[in-house]
C-alpha cells in the first residue's frame, strides 16, 4: 500500500471515530484542535483524520503493520494474542463491534440453554434492539432495575423459578457488564462478581463479562484485567474506547470457545476484508495505557481540588465510580463557560441541568496540571 493511501484511509476511518456526542446532545462544529485538546467527552483520545492517517504511516514505516485477510492473520492475529494474554484467556478473536462480540459470546455459551441473566441497565439489554432475541432466540432476563449491580439473591430467585417451571429449562449464561455505561460507568464490585461467577460454576452456568471499558476499571481498582477475565468463561473489551481505534472489539475465551468462531462472525456479515487499520492503532496504545491513564487521573484530581476553591464549582463523584465525575456549576452560564474553555483547547460534553459530566481520559496528558486548572479559572473569569 502506498503512503498516500494511508492518509485517504485514515480520513475515512477517523471521520467515523470523531462523531463524539452520540449520547450527549447536539454535535458541535469540529474545531481544528485535535492533538492539543484536553477532551472530557470521550473514553479515548480524539484523533483527527490527519492524525489517524499519520499514525498509520508511522506504524507502517516502522514495520508494525502486517495486513490481514478478511479479519484473520497479520496484525489482527497479533492483536488477538496480545489481548488474550492481557485478559487472562487462552485465545481471543477480533469483532468489528462490541455489540457483535457480546452477541457471539452469549450465543455460543448458551447453546440450547437459552435463558440469559443480565443487568437491566446493561448495553446488551437496553441498546441492541433486541438483537439477541431476534437473531439468536435468546431469552434475556434483566435484573437490578435502574442500578449498576444485580444481586446473587435475585439470581437465585430466577434459578428457583426456572427449576419449578412446568417445562424443564436451564439458565445458560449469566452476563455482567462493568463499568455500566448507563450508570455513568459505575463499577460492579469485584467481590460480587466473584460470588456470582462461583455460584454459576457450581450450577453449571456459563458466564460472560461485558468489559467494554474493563481497562478503566482495572486502573481504578488496581485489579488487572486478567484477574477479572479469570472469573468468567468469556470476556470482551473494546479497542475503540480506550485504545483509540476507529472501531473494533476483542472477545476472549478458551481455545475451544474461539475455534472457528470466525465462521459465525462471517455469517453475521462481519468478515470485513481488512481491519488492520483498527488493530494496528489499538496495539500502539495498549501497552502504556494504564500508566498513562493513572497519570491523567492524578492531573484530574489536582484539577478537582483547585477549581473547588471557587464556591461556584462542585465536583460530584459517583458511588463505585470510575472515570466520570459530575461538575456542578452555580450561577454560571454553562454554554458561555463551555465555549470559553473550548477556546483554551478544553472540550466539554453537552451541558446537563446542573452542569457537565467530565470523562477523564489520557488526553489530560496533553497539558500539565497547572495549565488545565488555569484554563478553568481563566474561563470562569471570562464568563464572570
């Protein structure tokens, strides 16, 4: 592939990667600040089309890109091997989206036992258009209404009712999402995961971890992704959240689980001819990500302390929270404040009733902590 083609390809890929406010209101007009911006909107770094293309060229020049063939081999295989190890599994397989990764996991784990217990607030239950029910005839049983966690007691109640039914049935899978996007990325406690997965093993129920942002949780708890993955039969993580790929996910499990799973991936129309631009970028970021994130969070804590010296600012942390906090503003025009920060290369999400949700990511490392805090203080002075 010619170098100029990387730029063209990067433009197409990154254009899809930078539609930022899917869940946060109206999409703003893009500014030419990528590469400098501290971004409180996304899980990862908002790469511009130019940056994405240039990164691909750099990786190609360094000999770090071997092309795949229909999502198999090359740098994709390197990605799969890397993430299998990081997630404590024997094997893993690339999926173009997390939605498909979760679906493939539940479909294969369930087999003929099609009842699946999961959180009511989970992405699988709330945000996939009944895809598992429609396409794979799975019976999703949601627990933990409007909360981050479901309890073992709730699961035991479902098991009891299932056992007493007039038709003999078994629960096939228990799926846990953590952090939970619909609950401001609050985390499902490790000890509660352990209790549920131990119960599942005793009762011959398969388990799956929807860990789209698993590495964020690992950074906050100090428990590595492999330790989380070891609790479950399968686990998935996104490569477009933390690791800045334009799209993609990795589904990890045993070698037996992933064997020939690419055929089912293809059956669902997801045997993409070339996904090396996704895999190569994710591999570029993964090794240093947790340490970079810890540095970013340290800067965020400094920011929170500094701005709360002004009584018009209040930082609210969520119970069992991870990388999202709420910034409440008192007697401040939210739009004008956001615009003033944007002029200083700091981007906020769409305002909510009391202020903004701030999502901390490694873009914090683009400035020193004094610069970030100073920009907030300058913006508030400008707004008055």
